[in-house]
């Protein structure tokens, strides 16, 4: 398969409301993509479908070279196939240290038995320190994740995504509530990640998306309204109508 | 493996402190017992202490499943009771067999095996108007099988129940209600005379070990006390090994944010099942040690309220810290014995006298509310604060 993820003709209805309507989407192996769209456009539902949290009423979701269908897989199976997800609200394990958070995410055997007898190897320690450096939390490794600032929690969650070593990262509003400096740093982290893997970013902030400098997909009422460069998309008449309200 | 254990103990000195305290306590009770020491601790109090250790053991299990994994099971006393029944069946069968054989040995014509079995059946099931052995007593004469069932029956029940519940993603208060329903159903079933476990009579005479009638209860009580202390120490170590490992991190992660753990690629249902079954097995072992000290087991023991008390002990002791569960179970159950045993002095208020036998539950309920509201970390939390102050 030429693309890493191919979504075709998916629809999903919640209590009569069509959250996703015949949506098609695809992304390549090393690509950065931004998804924009007004509230209720179906951005989060789209991620829910790809990660197995929501099942679509119809359509197909195919993954990787072997075109595996993701529709019959559980959340944990999909995660192990190589799809990582960052939630809108930063969700890290607040009671545990930054190191433990990263250790849990680190690619390794996931069965209870293997995990019970798991001993941290030197390789893993090195990898965790590399990741912590990448997300700027090297000095905070032994701090409680709950004591981190909002921005640091966002980075920790991105770090946990990278630790999983996924082929596709789905990142929901990574820059929400961040200062300008923090945003710039987040942009760098995401751009670097997209050199070796596919990264999909959902964001509202146009300035942030401009800095990502990538192809943009605009969703509206559950389907793709426009796709292309940011300038192309934002000059599209339909997009302007949707954003400004007809 | 030895090196790893040493390393673990060095990293977690609190385990050594706990095991040391338990060893000291055991030695103190041994020295004070009527059987092996000066006798300032009565045999009946040794039994109370031994039973308390069993409560501490099931409280450890409860803390692992609730305090660490976030599953508020209100049914763990069902597993405790089942463990007790499984060992109780052998105790009762084997002892009745000896009694029957002694009685029949005086007869002129030696009894056939079938006659002996029939006589045992009449002895055991006479109270419920029967004499035939139900299917579930098929292995009651085999000690090792019944001992295996102490672990297997609670384990398999937990496996089936947990698999059904977790697979359907039943969580939170709904799961708690389901576990209450499970223990209630089991208790109601066992209350029936044709359940095969003597209905509301339950199994009795469990304090008498078959073939050891010559050994006085003073000594038997100490044997069970030691066994309970040993099981408690071993389980404490095992549970600590789990909670301090990467598995412990995952389990705490499931408690705090189940969905996140799932998206990290862990099969959350499998982990919950692992913890649920393991704790059911610990509960079963605790029950098997408890009921020979209590002497009798009946279906009232696994009524829903028992499992709720268990949650109260752990909440008062402090969730998410294993020693807290032990402190809570020991403190509250001993206090309960004191208040309901009629030893606590009644308080005359002129027109009304507070009789603790009746008012103890009110006091317990109040302290539960106060602890939940003002000391969510329980007694263990106060302990933590003292230790931290000591450091500073």
C-alpha cells in the first residue's frame, strides 16, 4: 500500500446526529498533516474511529503495507500495531514520576507476566533519558507528573507517544493553553517526529498550523471540505463560509 | 533470585519493617500463649488474634484490587467464605469418619465401606434431612484436593465473573453492585438445605483437627496463629513485589485513567482479571485459615455486609498503601470485637443508656464518614505525615 493509513467512506451516527459522513482520508509514511475545522466537525470522532474507541457504521480503515483492517481490532491491539494518540486534555499518570510514565509507554512486551518480571535495562534507561531530553524534561525525570506545569504535561504526553515508537501519531490540540515559547517548542518536537513517521495534528490555532508548514485537511459536518496547503485551504470559499458563518 | 530479593528489600525498607514487626508480634504472642509461654494471653484471645491476621490478609487483597487497581469489589468475602468451606469440608468429613469408625468398631460384624460412608453421610447431613453425599463432596476425603480447591474455587469463580464483567467494560459503581449481587446470590444459595453444604447450619466443629484429638486447643490455636502470620507475611511481600514493579505502575495507571492505559497498548481487561483473580485467591487462603480458628462457617458469613466491612477497614486504614490496609483491618476488627463483646462500658445518659453492642455500628459508620471526608488517606496517611515530619 502506498499510504500508511487509508480511511474510506466512513460514517457514524450518534442518536441521529451524523458525526462523520462518508469521510475519506489518507496519510503517507512520513508526513505531517494538520486537521482543522469548526467545533463539531468530527475531528475527535475521526481519531476515535482510527484508534478503535468508536466503531463506524460503514466504511473501511486500512493500515500499513498489508492493508490490515482496523475495524475489528481493540484499542490496545491498534496501539500495538503502531498508532499512538494524545488526548485533548493532557492525560498523564499524575501520581507517578515522569520516568515511570515514560517507562510505561516505552515499547516493550505488554502482557501482565512480562510486565511483572520486567527489570529496567540500561538500554531503556538511555532511551528514557533521550526522550526526556527531546521533550525538555530531563531534569524533571524523578518529579511527580502531577506537579508539572500544563505545558510540561503536554510534552510528557507527546514523549509518551514517542516512547511507544508508533508509525502514526494522532495529536489532539497539543498547543492548547501553552505560552508562545512553549508553542514554538511543541512545533519543533512535532516537526522532528514527522521526519520518520506520520503525524496528524488537530488544532484550532491558525498561527500554530502555519508554523507546522504542512498539508492541511479541513473537516466540516463530518466530511472533508478542502485539502491542500494552508493558504489554499484558507482561501477556499467554502472554508471561509464555514468559519465566518453563512 | 536471591540477589534480586535482597535488592528489592533494600529499595523498600518498609517491607522489612513490616515483616520485622510481624515477627516480633508473633514471637510476643507465642511467649504469652498458654501453650508455649507464660500464659498471659488466653487461648481464646490467641484465636481472636489469629483471626485478625486473616482479616489483615484479606484486607491486603482488597487494597490491591481497590486501592491500587481501582476496582471497588464488594464481594471479596464470597471468596473468603468459599476458601473456608473448601477446607471445612475436609475437616468435617475426616473427623466424622474417625468418629463413625470408632463407634462402629464395637459392632460384632465389621461394617462394610458403604455402611461407613452412609453413616458419615447421616452424621453430616442429618440436620438438613438427608444422608446422601452431594456431588460437591466427591473429594472431601482427600485433604490435598480440598486444599487445592481452597485456591481453585475462588480463583475460577473470580475468573469467570471477572471475565464477563470486565469484557463488557462494566466499571465503577456498577461493578460494585454486581459484586454485591454475586456474594448475595452465593449466600442465598448456600442458605438452602439442598445446596449440599448444610444450609444455614453451615459446617461446624472445624477447630478440631481430625486425628489430633489429643492435641489441646491451646496448641492448635498457636499452629493456626503461626500459619496465619506466615501467610500474611508472605502475601505482604508478594503484593509489595507486585505494586513496586512495572506491573504496579500499570495497575495504578488503570485506576487513574483506564482509557489512557488502553491507548498505550495494554490489554486493560487482562490486567484487571489478573489482579481480581489473584486477590480472590488470597482471600480464599485467608478464609481457609480463618474458619478453623472460628470453628464454624455458615452462609451468613458471606452476606453482602461482610464485604462492605472489608471496604470500610481498608478505607479507614488507608487505601493504596498496603500497611494501611493491615492497620485498618486489625484496628477496626479488634475494636469491633471489644465493643460487640460486651467489654466496652455502657454510657448511662440518665433517660437513655448507650449500649455499645447496639451503637458500635453507628460509631463505625460515623468514623467511616469522617475518615472519608477529612482523612481520605486514612490512618496510614497520618502515619505517612509523621514519617515525613521526622525526615524534615
